[in-house]
C-alpha cells in the first residue's frame, strides 16, 4: 500500500512534494522519492493520490505492488 | 546611389531588429539609424551604436521604448547574423547526444512562443559538439487544412527530445509532452549558444535520469552513474 517514483521518468520538478498529506515525499540524491513506510496512497485524506494528480509525467508514480 | 546600398545581410538584420521593436517597421528603424550614424550604413558604424545613442537619435524617436527591447534590437543589429549554416548529420554520428528544438524569431535567441515563433532551430548536441541540423518553418503550407495548429507544430519537431521555448500555453505543452518531447520554458530570453553550452555541461556531468533515458543511455549504465553519485 504505497506508491513509488519511476526514477528514469522523474524530472525533479518537485510538484509532488508539497501536496503529500503524509509528508512522505522528499528530494533524494538523484530524483524525488516516496517513503513506502509512511505513504498511504492518500487513503483517508483524498480520493486519489495527490502526487499522481499533480505529476506532469504520465506513469511516473506507480503503485509498488502492481 | 550605389555607395549607399547596404548589404543584403545588414538589410535582413535591420528588418529583424525592427520586428523586435513595438510599432516599428524597417523604414522607421532605418530613418533612426540614418540619423544616428549617417549614410552609408555600415557594419562598423552600427557596431559602434550604444543604447543611449539609439535612444536619443532622431529627437528621441525611440526614447519611450522599453530598454530591454532596445537592447535586444541592438543585439540583433550587431550580431554577425551569418545565417547559420546547416551541418550534415546522419543518425549515429554523435553517440550520447540529444536532439533539441529552439523556438526562435530572430534565429539567435530562444525568444519564441511555441504557437507563434517563426522558426524552430534543430540542434544535435553532445558533450563536446553541437550541430545545427535543420531549421524548420512552422507556418502551415498553403492549401493544407490543419485543425490544430499546435499539434501541427509539435509534430514538426517530433524527432527532438527536448524543446526550449520562451513561453508555451498549457494545452500546447500537453500535446508536446504527449509526443515524448520534454518542453523547457526558460525564465528569460537566452541565446541559443548559451542554452547549448549549459546543456553540454549537464551532458558531460551526470545527466538526470530522464535526460539519460532520452539520450539512449542504457539503464545499466545509468545505474552505474547512480552508484557513483550515491557513493
């Protein structure tokens, strides 16, 4: 029950970081990353994951378990 | 009369510079330049004009024009706008390179809006080389019915991985991204030469993963980068 950022597609725009209700997104050494331990996929806070909603790149943020 | 003739190239530059100024045609700019440096207009004399001289010429004809616009027009006038030569390129010539499109009106700066610029300059850029491989005219050919001008423009540069523009609208940006082109809107007007230099620094260093991907660097090599970067 968590999302992850596809490293090869992330453009490091940073749009996802402030919209995460659980503050699970941080800027890593290469690109942004999601802490799988705290990511809730926004369940309880929003209907859809906010990072996916704001991300400008298609299929860049995906569920960890398909 | 012959002694007053100006070179074709200088005439072109004056025309382009006039376009860069509000409510100015070549004739108006020509009259100001003539007042400023006298006939005949030569490259040497134009090279000596500074901003203040241009502003005060012909009783301050251009005194009310914004300074950045005047500076820009001056840079066009002075630039050795030797209509840049296209260079030959065949796929595979430059390994580890990326193809970029620059939206431009003057052919020198990235000063174009995606939907209205007069040309796209296409460069193939690697860490140590840059070739102007094409200049594309985005005007819709006569007789061709096009529903969506922006989609037409995006398709024109479909072979490029990165697009530099001075500005772009949201829906147009979405169409660009959809074709796999990465749009880069610049915070201010920059010369194409500067943009290429910056890009080359990035390519020579550790390119971000998305760029490495569009450059065709194998994922395994990218992983190698990362391990070094993460140390």
